[in-house]
């Protein structure tokens, strides 16, 4: 491709509203153009990179024995009613009504396709002999995103690979899951991504049944906890906390005292008002667990983890209590709950740190009032102590004696053992070897294809632009003739272009009649891995200048046989992005 024939609208300035490097660089390098908030047109360079990612994913799935299908984005609303997800999704599901002759038909744009594929399988699979089977598609998905941000990372419309495995036994499911897990590792490695596979909430099957693949990025919206020593990694929702060595501070116990705190209800307001640290506060949250109110106590600087609260309470579902329930249970408006003198006797679950807070501060179950000098045992009791909070940086690792570190990340993939949730709801059953009718056991496996591109750019760029690995780059080689009006330069460029193209190399030639400085700046910005400069002086000496995007130094190669030299390098680099992966050690 010649630059002048393509559409590559590069920009010098940071576009308005773009906050993070991947968003800024995708706009500046002319990969995408915004249509409206959260909706982008992929321009030629962006689409080529996206197609590369798609192809790596497709090859990885095919190699793992999965078969490709294509389901419609349009989904009859009835399927979401049958699975119950119409309520679970709420406004995230894009629903609408269309007219079909004299009928009105309700439908939705698929946010994922569990329902559609389970319905397919319910009709097409009836015997254990037809399994195991894993089917996948690469399709546009829709989820109404109320706050689109961060370019293509958070949009309402995105390209996703979703796969579904169908097995007759739990053992079979475990095998299908492991196959997908291994395929994901190969796919993301082939994309040149620095990723971590982390444990995630496992849902109905329990145990080791869900992993997220995370690209580590400072601007990532996800938080993962990671142990450098033993390799334990989990997302914040799931991360356990190891044994906490807690000691009660050796200070005299103060008397319990009620103090007025007018206008101070939040932890921040109270700590300011009473001049006490947040670690001194006993935060009291009222939840409703399976319809019954419970109190949850946490140190003021900690965040509750709903999954842990749910497990501690032995409940199927927990949610924050509404103000009416809080008033009923505590006798006070929101912000003044505390374990001392609750109006109703409800179970109190306390995080492990609570026992070791001496002379704590907590709500007094009366408006505008707090207690100081609160001590466990003397002033209140707990129904049970448990790990109820999100892990934080420096917490003990649950698997070894080391500490957990917090890392930010972008979720790029997810593997999940579904079990029989959908096959039960949509009657997908099969006859086993003993002619028994059983629900099919499912797994689901997603990859955000656009996110591969954004995560790569987020983690692989410098001040000048994108640094693509060869496997994802829109083009593999960029030819940069310095002076296109010079006949010898033009001839050499065109010859090199046709020889490389004939060798199957993807080449972009910058044939624009612009200053060399502009070309080099744009070359760094769009980040094509191998740049070849064709200059008048070099040509006279029979030389070309060649440089990998990530290398500090350019090297000179002979003009004679240059196409072969370059093609060999590219073909070698295609295999494992070897030079790209070693770039930081240069
Ligand atoms: Zn560890």
C-alpha cells in the first residue's frame, strides 16, 4: 500500500477527551475516528491491526479443536426471559421492538450468546456421542455503556470472540476448560501481550472454575493482587488474604462515650471532625442477606468484598440495605450505624482487624452521633469473624509467607465453568450411556478482540508513538523514501516495494512529498516494526538504512539483495516476536 492511496490521518496534538495513551495514540496514529461517544470507525490501519488480532484468535481456537459458527446479533427477547438474564442485565441489554407485518416483535442486541447457542444445542444435540464440542464465533457484541470512556476499551459495541463448550460430564468440562486455558495462553503470547492469568469469582461450580486474562497496564480499570514469590494471582473480587498477625495495641481502654458529630456521616467527614485516623474507625455496613438484615464491620480504611460477605453469611445473595431498612435496624439514618446498641438484634459479621482496634470510633445508631472508646468484647460482640474485605497492597499472600502487590490491568479474556445454568433454563439435555436424560454441562470463554489492540498500545508505546509487535502491526515494513522527487529514490522504492510484496511481506510505502522530519515523526507514531529509509546518499553507496521501531540504533544493509535480507528478518520475527520481546533488554 502507498501512503497517499490510504487514509492515515495522523495528528500532532493530543485529541480532546482522550485521557490514556491507547486512546490518544489510536486517534493520533489514525487507527480510528470517533463517530459519537463510545463509537468508533476503524480506519485502514486500525482495521488491519484488528483483523490481525482476530486472525490470531481464530487460529488459536481452530488449533484447540473448536469449531466456528456465526450467530445473529439480533436475539429474540424470549431467550433472555427464559434464562432470567433480562433482569440481571437491566439497562445494559439494548432492547427494542420492531414491526413485523401486524405484529410487534421484541428483541435485543446480543451482549453474549449463551442463550442463542444453548437453544441451538437443545435442538441439535441429544446424545453423549455428540460431545464434547466447543463452538465459537467472532462477532460484534452490544452492551449499553452509560459512561463510554478510554477509547475502544469501554464502548457499547465491540468485537468479541465467544466460545462455548458442551460436555456430558464434569471431567469433560474440566478438560474442555483446560484446553481453552492453554489456547488463551498461546493466543495472548502470540499477540506479544504481557499478561497474567488470575483467579476470578467462580460462580455456581465453585473451586478453581474461573480465570481472567489480564494485560498489566497502569491505566487499567481492573485491580489484581499478585504474589511475586509464589505466583498467586487473583482479581480483587476473588483475592484471599493470608493469615494476619494482629496484636491489640497496648493502650489503656477509654470509657465508651457518645459524642455529637453534626454534619459528619461519612468516614472522611468523621475522621476530620474527630481528628482520628480512618484505621481507628469501625465502619458498619448494613446488608440484606437472602432477605434478612446483617451488619458487617470493617476498619474505616477498608472496602467490603461482597463475595466474601455472602460466603460468611452463608447466603445466596447479598445487597446493600436501603435507607428504610437501615432506619428500622439501627434507628438512625444512613451514616450512623454501629455495633453498639443496634435497635434490632441482627447477626454481626466482623472483619478480622476489628477485634484489634483499641478505642475505636463508630456510629452510635442515632442521628449526628458517634461513639468513641469502642472496644470489642467489652462494648460489643460479633456473631463471627471472617475475611470480609478487599485485599490491599502489602496484605499477606494466602499461599505463601510473602506479601501481595496490587497491579492495575485490562481484562482481555475470561474462561468460566458455567455448569448447567443455561442448559437447565433452556432444556438442553442429552441421553447418557445408560439412557438417562441429563442437562448438558457448559463452559464459556470470551476474548475482547478490540481490547487486544488497546491493551497492546497501552503497554507498548513510547513518547513518539506506538510500538507494534510484528504479529499485530498493520503493516510489517514501512518504506521511507527521503526525497520522492529524486528518480533514483523513486525507482529503488518501487522495486523494493514490489519485491517485498512478492515475497509475501506487508509493506506500506510513504510516498508523500513531505519533509523527512514529518515522515520520521509519523513513522514513529504509527509504529510499523521495521522501517527502511531510502536516501539519495545511501543509494549512491549502495546502502539502505534499516531500523526496528524499538531499537535505539539503525543499521545499514546492502541495497543489493535488500528485499531478501528484509524478508528473511520479517519471516523470522513473525514466529515469536523474538526481537520485540527482547526489546527492553537492549
Ligand atoms: Zn505467595
